[in-house]
C-alpha cells in the first residue's frame, strides 16, 4: 500500500490536530496512523500522520506546497513529507567487529528493512568478502592519525556520490569530526555498548566489569558533536553474573547491541523518530 | 488539570479523526492526547482523545448529547465519556494470598491510583486487619459449594450498594458464575498466574515446573465466561532456573503478578483500554 | 529441613573444594548446594556450601571450631557459618515514600521472608499506623541538620538494643555518616532509584528525564562510605517513553525499586551474597 | 587454557561431591567450575566439574577409565568427559527463513562459537551463496511428500560422513521422523517460535495474534518424538502491541528466536546442559 507520512514540529497551539486531519480529509485521505506529543516544558508540539495515497486527491508533488500554504504556514510548522515507496539510502560504516554489520545485512537480505544500502565503508579490509556476498559494494579506506581529515573527506565524497540519506555506525571505532557530523544532523545512528549515560567513552564493558554491575546494556543514538551525548533512540540490557569476565560481557553485549541498533534503524526507516535537543519522540 | 476523555469505537470510515478533532477544536478544546487504531481484519476503528476542560466551551453535561448529535450519529459510534476528576469506584475480591491485595492497597495509600476503594470482599477472614489499617471496609463472606449462589447474590448486592464501577480479582480463587460476570462486562479484571494461553486453569506454577520452562509469567485480563480466555490487558514474565521448585515459582511469580495486575488497573483507571472480542487496544 | 550454610573466602589454591566437601562427608553431611567462584584477577576464591544438619555428626557448636582446625586454618580462610533456623534480625529505615517499606512488610506478612523485623525507624511519623498494623514497632526519630549526630546515636542504640543483624534502607533519604556505616559493614542494604553507575546522587528520575533515556532502573547495593558506590547486589530496569514525565518515571520506577530491593534482601537472607571490594558474588 | 569437563548423573547419594573433588585433587587438578543439582522429586543427582589439564597428573586417555574405576562405579554414575580443545562438529538444517542461520554464521565468523560447522543442509536452494561466503559447504536436498524417507536417509548419511556431533534446526520447517531423532538423542536443537507450551505446532505468531497476547516468545529445545515437547534449553520473549499484525510479530519474533537459539547452542557447546526427561539442568 502506497502511503505518505508527514512529520511535524511547531510551537504548541490549539487546533493543530484538527487542521491537519481536516486537511487530509478534505482531499479524501484515509488516515492510517496519527500520533502527537506535546513537550510542555518547552511548549513544543510534535506530530506524525500517515495516510493512504491511492484515494488522495493531491498528486505527490502537490502535497508539500499545498500543505505549507494551507496548514504549515498558519502554525509556523517545520515539517517533512515522506513516501513509503521511496526507499531511503543508508550507508554502513564499520571497523573490526562484525556482529552489527552482519545483523543489518541479514535483515536487508530477508527483506525486513525497506532500504537501499549503496555501500559499506570500513577502515579495515576484513569484511569485504562477507559484505560483497550480500551484493553490496565495500570501500576500504585505511585510516591513521596522519590521514584522518583526508579519509573523512573521501568518505563524505562517497556518501554524496551515492546519494546517501543517512549513515549507520555499526561499531565504527573512529570518532567523527564535527565537520562530518554537521553534514548529517540527526542522520548518523551510532550504537554505544553501554546503557547511556553510564560508561560513556571507551571500553564500557571493562568499566562495567570493574563496577560490578548486574546488568549491561546498549544504546542507539543520533551522533552529535558531544561524544555519546546525542538523542537516544533505543536502549536495552542483558543480565550478567559475577563469573562473567569482560570478554563474556563483550559476547553477551553483542546480541543486545545488534538488536538495539536494528530497532533504531527500523524506527528511523519507518519515519517514527522525531529528534529535538538531546531527546527523541518515537511514535511506535 | 481537569480533563475529559472520549473513547470511541465504530466501523472504519474516512474522516473520523478530522470530525472528532474538528469538534473539539470548534469548542476551543486543547487536545492533550489523541490515539487511534484500526483493526483492518474486522474493519473496526478505535479512538481515544483527551482534552483540557478549562477552556472548553461546552459544559460537562452538554458534551455527550452534542457530540452524539454532531459526530457520533454520523459515524454510528459507540462512545464513552469520562472526566478525570470523577474517581472510579473499585472493589477488590481476594482469597488467601495477600500479595496482590497489599500491592494495590500500597499504591492506593501512596496516591498512585486515582480511585476510590469502597470495599474489599473475601471468602476468608485472614486479611481483615490489614485491609482496615488502610481505612477500607472488609466484608468476609464465607463460601462453600452449598452457598455459592447466595454468596454471589450478596456480593452483587454489596457492589451495587457501594456503586462499584469495576471489580479487581486480586487472586480470588473462586470461579465467578456467568450471571455475575454479565453484570460487569469488561469490568472485572483478573490476574492469572501464567503467561496465557499457556497453563490455563488451576496450579499453573506446578504445571510450569513439570514442563521444565525457563520463564514463568502472569496475565491480567478481563473476565469472560470462558475460563482464562478473556481479553488480555497486560502480561509479563520472570526467569526461573532448574533448581527452582514449584514453591520458588510461586514466590518469584508473585512479584510479576502484582506488577502486571497494577499496570492493568492503572490502564483501566486512566481509560486507556478498549476491549473488543477477546482483544484489547491499550493506548499508552 | 534444618540446614547449615558455610560462606568461605580465601586465596585461590588447589584442593579447597575437595577439602571442604571431604570435611562435610566425613561427618555424614548431605550436601544440598555447593557453589564456588574464583576471581582470577585478584586470585581470590569464594565458596558457599549448604548441607542437612539432621544426619550431621557434629553438634551445631562444634562445627565452627572443628572446621577451623581441620580446614580453615590450612587455607587461611575467612568463613561464616549460618543456620537456616536462626532467623536474621532486620531493621528497616524509611522516610516518606512507602512503596518499598510496604512491599517488605507484605512479604514478611505472607511468610516469604525468613526474618524477624524488630523495628522500623523513620524520620517522619507518616507510616506509623501501617507499620503497626503488621505488628512491628515503629520509632519516629525526627531529624534535621542540628541533631543528625544525636539521632544517629539513638538509631545505633536501638539497633543494638534490638540485636539487629542488618539494616534495610527502604528509600531512607538521609545520608548515613561514616561512623554509622562502619558499624554495619556490608550489612546495610540501600535501594537507589537508577541503574548505577548512571545517575548517582539526588533526583535520578529527573536526570533520566533530562537525558531522554528509554530505560530507567533501580539498584540495590551495600552501603559504603562513598555515595552510591557500594557493592551492587541486584539491578533491574523498566522501559519508558517520550511522553513519560518525571512524575511518571517516579511511579514506573517504584515497582522496579521494590522488586529489586526485595530480591536483594532475599539473597542476603538466604546467605547467597559474598561482598568483596565493590563487587558481590551472588550464588543463586 | 586446556580444560576437561565432566558431566555426571546418578542416583542421589551422600559423598558424591567429596568423591569427585577428592579424585580431581588427588591428581593435582585445579577445579575451575563445579556445579551440582539434585532433583529431589526423582532422587537424581547431576554434576558438572571443569578443571585445568596442564597440571593434571592423568593423561587425557587415562581420565575416563580411572575415574570410572575409582568413582563412577561406586556411585553407578553415567558420565561424559569433554575437552575444550576438541571442537564439537555441528550441522545446521534450514528451510527458507534465514535469520537464525545467518546469526549462527555470524557468531561462527567472529569466533564466538567454539565449533566446527562441516555443512549446512537445506530443502531449499536459496541460501547457498550466503552460506558458502562463510566458507561452509551447502547441501541442497529438495524434499516433498514422495521422497521424505529417502532424503532423511541421505541427510543421515551426510551427518555421518561429516562426523557431526549435533544438529541445529535453524527454522527447518520439516518434521523429523522418529528414526532420525533416535540417531541424535538430546543432540538436535530446535527453535520454536513461541514461548512453549503456548502455541505448539504451526503458525504460532498467527495464533498469538488471534489470542491478543501482549508478549510473544521463542523456545530452544532438544527435539524428541513428541512435537515441541522436548526438554527446553532457553526461552525469551518480546513485547507486542495491539497494532502489531501477524507480519509484525514475525519480524519482532525473529530477533528473539535467533538470540534464544544462539544461547542454547552456546550452552550446549560449553557443555553446560544436562537433559533428563523433558527437563534440562543448565549450569551457567
């Protein structure tokens, strides 16, 4: 079923739901999903509406300008319009650990992700064969301290060339520069291997072991310039016991990481995430 | 904040969301929450809307007839209107096990439940003192095979006399008659100590032990005439190990039971549950 | 069934399990449970053994000296001997929030905790009636900045007078002095309302809300002089959504807090916890 | 570190732990892990002991006969001896759904599973390319009603030829014959896509949807001749909501299935599972 999805944010005001739903109804749109959220602390309104296109009286190209003219302008809305038949284009960046990468490829392979994956970029050559077995081009761009700027430039060129919509850091162990991040605001999803804000930074499983915690976790978040501080999309945990060594935590944690990352990607793909400040609204 | 809550069900049709939100907006209602669900299999539409009353142009008494005239009729809606300042009246029925009872009393005591509890009814005298310590009348109605009909009659009289809106079976170990149940359709919440539909009926923890399961669970559901088959409101589980005896499962399970039951009560109190057939829509 | 429980810690060496089990067997002890753990990083060995007393050839009073002479000395063990028929004596300290207190009382009332509760101490008078309904003396000791030392002195006197073995801080909102803590090393159990080490200190639910986390948690730990840094006994989490306000997190979190605290108490009561450094071994 | 693992079952008697640990100590074995379990209902004793081989005074080949002579005979033990440096040989059988297969391959690829995978057998040709990308031979044996016996014969030949120790059914959608199963008692691990014993048989997600459950699950178990009734190794669940269609449950459930199956494989590989009757002891 062809559908359109509208993501809206604006100052909280009366009548927004009525205006949006009236707009959709007036053009014979069949609303499939409608969700809204008000953050009263900051007085902001967020909304997501999805409707069937088949019976809709406006053409795809008309929706945005007419909605802006009839509704958006009045409420000073920021809004984005998506169509479920235009697959987003996702790049994967990865280093040595393959569990998140392969989980994404597996879901892509079985058709769970409505996405195109034009390329995988890695600073290690290791997973070339596996990635290519899934029919996806693999770019090996070795990186060290001396060439970081140049490599980032080349990465950005590739993302540009392949018209990438968003980037997934599937355990990519390099810190992206502010320049890089500013190219993809709330469009770079990272998986951090702790339940943030605990254990920010490097080696969280070792830190968890040292602290003697009984649960470990993983956090998928949009990347911002402050390390591990971006808007959280999804988190989950696993139980550990006193006899689990850091190497056990690494293994136990990997299943959490990949599932959490996949859920975050899924929410992003289905246009269910609205990020603002260091928070997200997830309409699921 | 005083608010009104509208729960709607009708055949799925275009324009319902627009009509409802337009109605609310036309009387200056500030929508706080709006949720909808379509069950496409059966072609049914479900909706929940909550709005602030302060600025609303209709008086409490006017809302229902005017909504019916302007919106309800057109879409052949069944709908219910609630106000958050009218506390529902809840009766608790309990037998010998006290954990669910005391958990409810604890939440009532600390103000978590917006509810009135006019009475507790038990077929055992055991918990009279504890219940009364929380300021709630306790009715001991002993029951055996010979007097079941009479006792149920007396129970219904009490529920009627105390103008009870809904009933919670907090581990009440008698099976209610069809007559009793038909008095409170989707208004009797039971907690069953298994993750239904596994282990229907008596002694589910013993059955779970015999089967060698690694998780046990609990299910809160509305009571219907078919045993343990009513619409499920909430479920959860706990992990168990090979060394856990049935008596351990009973203890481990009690924490799950009481938390699941409390969540179901909370959803019911906040008018977030729409039951239909043997399913529930939970707008949380 | 009467049983003895031996908790051992010593340097890791060969032959410990053999020596202990051989000792028990030589006096006709029927081993019910045996667990051991080696922390290889620090070269420490931990063990728990439980056995039936009925057929055991040593009298209760003989076990400790004879075990010390025959086994303990050889391996330079620290060990503790418990009997399951000598109920530990637990004091509860609480402030205004009642959910953990009542959950403990509920489990005590239903016989889930093999414990005696000689008293509850509070710096607020609020819960006197409820506590006394469960048959437990309630001591109200008001506290402010001016009298903190004196009140702690009085608290310690009471704990002493009532021969209290360990203390549970059931949302007791005062920070204990180092002096107080040193009287009960690894014998004061606190519940902190976050998944430590995230959100140490005051108002963790508000901090969690500000950070936009998708899970909140609770941590039961032994109290040490460093705030919220003692050995963790148990942790768990609950999921939250973007629309949950800090006041919602407080409510959702309370069910986690009480269940986590109860589990920690249970482990402690069943002599399943060995604390060392800032870690615990939990033999369950 | 080279280690030996002993798995024991026998009638419950006094002195077993002492005899086993004394045996290990007498040959200078350093015990790494020791666990035991008594099923009092049936009077059976289960034990697992792991020890370092380096310092052990017996040669690999001597351990079994000498243990039998000195300990096993006396207690009429059934026991099995494993060495962690002899990797078990695991075959995977799969049909059309690839998520469990690829998750296993991914863990194999990253070195998480200490196993050899000599072959994958499928009744569909679909996943040949992916399997071979991981360096594993793929056998496509098409099956229909007319040739089931012959194909099973060929499958058994292959398992035999490749000296397979145990078989994983990674969503293999054919029911194995009793003959096949009797060749691998407690050595065939299946993943069933429900929390057994709920929703035995075909289409459990559709049945879960029809029943309106709030949690779905997955169960890894050893295959016995009675469908979905074998000893459960591991289970887990995921939450679902009213708007999730059967096709959503399938997707949500797949992450649970693969994680549960992987854990079961891991327990099996690390020799932590003792199956008896329709139960398992899991020493983790």
